[in-house]
């Protein structure tokens, strides 16, 4: 696979900066392995970005037991245009949780099944003050690029 096909789209929302630090960590890991990354706030990412990528990472805080509104906005704007054009796009989910992230995770996973997106890693949840999820997010970025290089995630887009 050509290096130019190692496209990772990171769609995130963050008010406190915690979720953005997780998105930044994924970006660092992907760049370290030679991936090309677009990291965009959920209100700025669109269908062209989704069709460009070969793997998607959703990073959201848990807001009132749900995903951030900006991430939901991304899903709302891209769902219909993606139908029939995105199939089994590899994706991963990261939740910065104030509680346990269960409902935010379930909401994203339910929407992802409708595209359909294909989960390629267990969701990462950051609860509390431990910095361990930062390293896990860097590793996720590396994993996604390696998986794309090796062709183990499968096909996804028709234009």
C-alpha cells in the first residue's frame, strides 16, 4: 500500500482540552509510523474527509452520558451522503469520561453500525486523572497505520 493511502481521520470534540490531548496522542502515533493525518473538530469534518480516510478515530468527551454535540453533528451531516460509499471503514473510539463512558460509547457504536464502520480496537476510556490513556492513544495511532500498511482492515470506500 502506498504511503499516500495511509490516511487517518481523527474527528474530535473538546472543551476542557482533555479529549483533544487524546486526539493529539493518536495523531503523534500515526505520524510516527508514516501515516497521513487529518485531525478535525467535529463541526469542521465532513463527507470529503470521511471519503478521504482509510481509518477513522472518534474522540469525544462524555457529556451528560452522551457523545459531544460536535461529534453528533459530524455523524448527522455525513451519514446520508456516506450510504453506499463507505463500507466497513476501520474505526476506533476514544471517550474522555467523567462517569464511566458507557452510554457515550454505546451511542457512537450504534451509529457506527449504521454506516457501517468496522471497529478495529477496543474503545479507550479515560476516567480519572491517570495519564495511561495518552500512551494507549499513541499506540492506537501506530496500530492503525500498521494495520493499513499490512492490509488487515479490509476495504471501505467507493467514490
